[in-house]
C-alpha cells in the first residue's frame, strides 16, 4: 500500500471532529475532500475505530509547534497496535469569530480549544483584556457555540467560520506566525519505503545512569539523524521513563535495521510505531 494514495470506494477515514476542525483539514489535505470520512468526538475513539476495522485510516493531531505534544495521542500510541503510515503538517491560523449580528462590545466570553487559547494568549491579553476564556472540545465546537450566542466569541480556523456562517473580525491572531500542527495518519497496514522516510519508535529504559546515552549511541554509530526525542514518565514504574523518538530513514534501510537491533539489547523494550513518508510543510500566508 502506498500511504500517499487517497482512499477510495468504501474505505473510511476516521478523524477527530467535529467537521471544521484542523484535523478535518488535515484529513482533506492527505486523502482529498471527496474521500469518505467519519467524524469522532475523541482521539481515543479514532484509534478504536481503526483498530476495530470500522475505518481503514485514522487522523489525529500529535504535536503543535507552539504548545508541544498532544498528550492523549502519545498515550494512545503506547497501547495501540496500529502503525503510523503518514504525517501531515499544516499551518494553523486562528481567527476571532463572532455571530453575524454581534459586536465586540457585547461579547461576554471567548471559547476555543485549550491549545488554541494558549496559542493566542498574548493577543487576547493585548486586545481583549479581562474577557473570560472557556475551554471547549474543539475549535469547531467553539464556532457552533458562537453561532448560537451573540455574547460568545470563538477562536477557530477559516473552515469553521465558513461552516457556521461566522464573520472573521480579526484574522491570524495566533502569537507565532509560523504556527503549525503535525498530524498522524494511522492504519493497521504499513507504508512502503519511498526513499524519503521517517521512522517513529517508543523506547523504555531502565532507571539508571547512562540509560539515555545507551539509547542515542547507535544513532551516532550508524549515522542515522534524529528529528525528535521526547520523554514521558512510564505509567507502570515510578521515576522510570519512555522516549518517543523520530528519526530519518525507513525500517527496511540497512542503517535503521542496525540501530533497531542494537536498541533491543540496550533497552527494556522497543516499540515500532511506523515508517512513513516525511511530510512537506505547507507555507504560511504572508499577507
């Protein structure tokens, strides 16, 4: 299977919804707008839908360039049997949306997803000081609430604004212009080698001096470039840690095979999460 090919026919793509979320945009970008998609209320539900076979693919957010990792996705990756078969990186541009008949003077609260509120915190402090912010499940849910209540402003993307018929009163209010989110495409299948690939693994180590050095040494020995390493506490042992590691290359590459073989002897466990084509980040608008 080529991970770059769109799903067709009865193949279903599950994604973190509702319609109008940035995950919805990532699914459209990777598979095309005409592919059959199913909106689900949580990241756990997306994993479960693909694991059960009710969907062939799943799309979930994994990290944001401003706010960091999406914790629930990492937790699901620890337990899942699914493979990462692709990544999608899209620019995240937040906008302030209002009910068509509302004005800023009448707004009593601002609603959005937790990460979106965090990504706009400085703009909000400078432009709307004192207005309470309320966390909701998604940006699309925020737009829905604003469409129902003139006293509620939403922070959401252009897709949600169009979906719910909300005017954009302030555009691109995120604090960092180069704000992007990385999404994973999940499947029970595996992606074929393309020659420009990335591999993700999960490594558990013993809690003793030199453990991280022993993990990193094989990458240096076989000239395999790391692209990310992140530490999380292990759930089954106090003061023990797991490492999420992304690096260049495919599982079928000789150098990557050598690294994985050495890691097996240097760690408590190594979980292969997937080898998949590297994403090309979409450009941000400059005007």
